[in-house]
C-alpha cells in the first residue's frame, strides 16, 4: 500500500466515525451550546464539514488565498441538511484524493491570508493538519456535546461506555 492509499483509508475511517456522531446530534439542539464562548452544536457540526472542505483546495490548488471577510462557513438549518452536505463533501474529498499520487503529497502548498503567505508546507502536512487532525479535534468536542446532551456517544476506535454491555 502506498502513502496516498493509507491517507485515503484514514480519511474514510475518520469521516465514517464523524458521521456516526453527526447522526446522533439531536436536530432540535443545533442552537444549543455548553458555554457562551463555545460553538453552538450546529456551528460546531458545520465547522466539522468545513474541515472536510479543505480537501479539494489542498489537493487541486497550489495555494489558497483566504479572505476572512468573504468566508462563508457551512450553516445547515436541519440535521438532514447537515448530513447531506457532509456526505457530499466526503464524496468530493474521496474523488479528489483518488486523483492524487504519492508525489502529490510532497508538493508544496501555501496558505495566504489576503495575499500574504501565512505558511508553506507539503500537501501531506497540510491535509493531516487542516483536515484529518482538525476533524478529529472537533469530533472530540462534539462527543462532549453529545455527552452533555445525554446522547449515547458512538465509538471511533472501539466501543464507548455507552456501547458496552
């Protein structure tokens, strides 16, 4: 197995585990937030979708010039809408990665913010940071939201306390 195939498997696993949590998010709790400084549940779920959206520019563009004022985060009004957008972004991400090679992973990629280079790293590093690790981080937050809402938390790497005997 080559590196891109390993990354594709990891992406498939992590997005599947994430979808299991998104499925359990109560549709009537999208506006709920555990603290005034926290995302609402819907905004956190939307940000998770945004993590997946990084896949296409990372693999198809040499750089992204980000304008915070023009940024439009994913904002789903219902859980069904959220899941549909998530599924579409995962499918797009898998298609984009299917065209990549190991050589693609080592190419440089730049993030600019309003024309100024913020960083340059390999696509491998950027995808691991901005998509995979970022997704895992926010899925961890979502698991706490589910716990606080008294919703059984699904396992990502094995059964949770909710799934055991």
